[in-house]
């Protein structure tokens, strides 16, 4: 997973301590000013710790842009994190529906 621009020092330190073994190239969401960029593994323990940090922080403290990828394929992207989340067509709609339900939000298909 790629996270760009975390405002919290504690979050940056946490992300720095959990680097992804084989990060992929991801399009930056902010060209200027340069944001701190982190690639972390989608490991259960790392995600649980990050979720606990998220519960007590505002979104900009975590990141301004987020991308979940596998190899060179983007599965989920959220640039300007509060706006919208885009999920690749390769992800089964049933999984998207389950994800939206867990988050308490709606989803819809958008032509790009």
C-alpha cells in the first residue's frame, strides 16, 4: 500500500518502520510541495496497528493520498482522500459491496 503526505510524526515513524519489500511505482498525488511517501505491506498486523492509529486521528494525519496495489496493478486509489475512492474493475463487485457495507458507505460504478 502507498501512502502519501501523512501529517502526523507518529504515523510517519510507524510507516517508516514497516517498509514494503517490493514497492511499485505509483503516480504521486501532489507534485509540489513534495510529500513524504511510504509503501507498506498489507500485512494483518500492520493494518491492525494502522487502523488503531486511525481511530484517534483526523484523516490528514494519516495521508492525503492512498493507493493499494498488487505488483504494477492499482486495485484501489483515493487521491485527496476525503473525496472518493476508486476501485479497479478487476475487483469483484461482491467484494466492493462488502467493503462499502463495512465502511457504512454507498458505492456505484463510474465510467472513466
